């Protein structure tokens, strides 16, 4: 009992400092620990068990809509990103680059995957020959790297685990319907499985992803009054 009391005393009261309370909870619960590289974390067994549960719950839902899982390379040629100039500019400040390999300078810098649109679209251009090949529904479970300046465990780290779906359709209307269907899966999962109330909606023009026509999102309201983007 005394040990439990001491454990609780080591957690900052939420009313005093919300941010520190959050960090204390995830570290004391042994969900994570800080890694040697600034901005990165180690997901400990309890934390990774949560991730496994998330995958186990969501993966069948995606597959029920016709998605198939695949895996694409971690390294992306710089030229691939530059093909999507507007999208590239949106990610440039956060991209980590590999410029040397095996002790030699690389002929072309390689981006460490900040997101996979560029490399996946390059493969789709090979695989899709006509409208008869559509729709293409691919899901990927992977890690991505974004060189963040201000980090917080699980909420914003330089490397993190995620799921990304990339689809191609015959019409814009089909693409829109697919997007909204997946957004509903996210909403239902957040509220029914994680017990986190969220608000689904459309991002403002200033918050829209670079290169996108529209960005749909679910947002969770935190105790400090800020909205947390929980899925797009």
C-alpha cells in the first residue's frame, strides 16, 4: 500500500501541470522510455501491447472494405519527392536525409520515409494500366520519421508507428466516398474501442495537407482545451 502511495505521489497532479502529468503517467505506467536519440522513444512491452491491440482491431475492418496490406521501402529517392513539388515543400523541414552509404556519398540523397505517397504512387503508375485495374486499395502498417523540434511521447515524436491507406479510384466521387468511409471507421474505433470522444470534420484551408484538395480528420479535445488530431 505504501509503495502504491509513493507511486502516485511521483505523478504530477493534472490540475497543476497537464503536460507533465501526461508524461509522468506514460513513463510510470512503463508504456515508454526515452531513447538515446533526441525526440525518439522506446515503446515498452505494455505500450506495444496497446499497439498490437489497435492493429488487431483495425486491420480486419480495413480488409472488410477490400484493402490489402503491403509494405513499401523506408528510403525514398529525393527525385520522387520533388515530382510532387507542393507536397514536397510541405514536408521539407521535417525530412531526415541519408547522404552516405557504405562509407561513400550517395549519387542521390534518400529521404527517410516521412509518408509514403511518393513511392506508392510510383508503383501505382506501373500497376495501373487502365480503368479496369481500379479501384486499388492498399494499406500499410509501418514507421515514419519526421524531424520534429518539439516532441512529446506518443503524441509527437521524430519516429512513430502508424497506418496509412493509399487508394486509386475511377472517379473523384468514389475517392470521396472511400475517404469518408475510412473516416467513419476511425471515428467508431476511437469512440467504441478506445473510449475517446472525437469530432469528425474537414480541415480548414490553412490546415489542409500540402497538395490535397480536402483533408478530413477526427479531432479529440484534450483536458487543456486543445484539439488533438487523431486520424486523417
